[in-house]
C-alpha cells in the first residue's frame, strides 16, 4: 500500500498540508526566518509515536475491559548536538489514573502496542533506542 502527502510552501519557512481532512501547518522559529505559524517537523515525530501507541493501548485496554479514569502518553526525546541534529533516544511514559488498576494488564497492553501493533514504534526502534515506563496514579 502506497501513501503520500503534498506539502505546500506558503512563504518564508511555512508549509501546509491537509491530512484526513485536517489542515496541518509547519513553520520555523523567527530566529531562523520563520513566523511561528505552525509546529516544527521534528516534534511531530514524538506526536506520531505518542498517538500511535496511545491509540493502541486505549483499544487493547477496552478489549481487556480495563477502565481507567485518565490516560496520558508522554514522549521524552534526546536530540544530538551535531548536524544533522536528530533524536537518538526516545522514552515513552504511560500514565494511568484509576482505582485498583491491574498493573499486569497495563503492561501487557503497552507491550502489545510497542512489540506488535504500533508501526511508528517499530520504525523508530530501528533508528534509535526506545524505552518505556508505566506510572499509575490512584
């Protein structure tokens, strides 16, 4: 299956596209000629990972009949100092809120996402170290 996008230049350092019916604007910081009209490309890599694994985990927990009050995915990344600057490590923190949450089921959902279902995680693991942790808040 082939997928493609068109990214259209809108002046200076700004670009935009439409994905799944939603407009996405990319731009750079004013210090490098941008106007701060949109998100930066590299942090979208973190968003892609958080969204991919987060949706997997939410779906898996629903199938397991595990109900959480709240669920948050945080991705922390380490950027190299030398050019081309890139992420060489990502750490995913899954924070679940709820009473008497079954840690083993939460771990199984995270493992299934990261090892079997999340394509973003699969690609990133080939390029860098990707680690995770689970936090539970009562």
